């Protein structure tokens, strides 16, 4: 058994779907977790009159992707890129893995994806920083949405994101 000492979690509220909560791997992946914390604490993912982050890529049995303020899959935050960070114990071996999307090595920024089943070909290529612990029905609902060319036919947007100390859950 492993005692969890760092219980930071990330709550993502999706309009019309509900909430997903992810345990963050702050000890194993401090750089990626630090970025999601900085973006979340700045309100980057929160919907406002001038800002809306959508799930721009939904591929059932592969990934759900969001985090691009342009909604195209090619945008990011003003913080710029950060280097990859991998841990041998963090692998894309199940549904609900939270990982950074990128275009090439060390180009992580604000886009993230959530796995739909094991995606072992992504191991040690994308920085894993969390695992879903609540709201799997929300993830599944998003994955089942009708898409055209991997883009949802009906917009799926993030209402808010929050970092909190989770005193109830653990893996």
C-alpha cells in the first residue's frame, strides 16, 4: 500500500455535463501540475464573457482534448511552452488519465487530454499529471457526443476549473 501525502485535486466543471475530479500527481510530475495550477488559479479555464475553453477534439475510445483558447487545437496560454516530465510509475494504462497535449517534444502549454482506455503508445511521450477519481459518467458522456472530423457537433465548454486539497479521495 502507498500512503498519499499530496492530496491536490483538480475539479473541472463542464457546461451541461457536470463535474470531473482528478487527483493530481504533484510529487511525480511537479512541472505539469505546477502549470495546471498556475493556469487554473489565473482563471484561464473559467468561462467568462470573453473566454470560453471547449473540448475541440473528442475521439471515443482514444482521447478527449481541451485547453486551447482559440478552439482550433493550435492555441495556448500566454505562459508559453514547458518541458516534458515523465515518471516511470505514470503510464497511459487506463481510462481517465490526464495528460498534456503537445505538437512536439517540450511544447506543453495549456492543452490537455483525458484518455479513453489504455493508450500505451503515448507513454513517455506526453506528460501525465492526473487521474480521474470522480465524475467518470461525465467523461463518458462527453466521449459519446456526436462528432464530425473529431470535433463535437454541439459545443462542449468548460464552465470552471478549481484546485483544492481533497480530504475525501485517494487512489
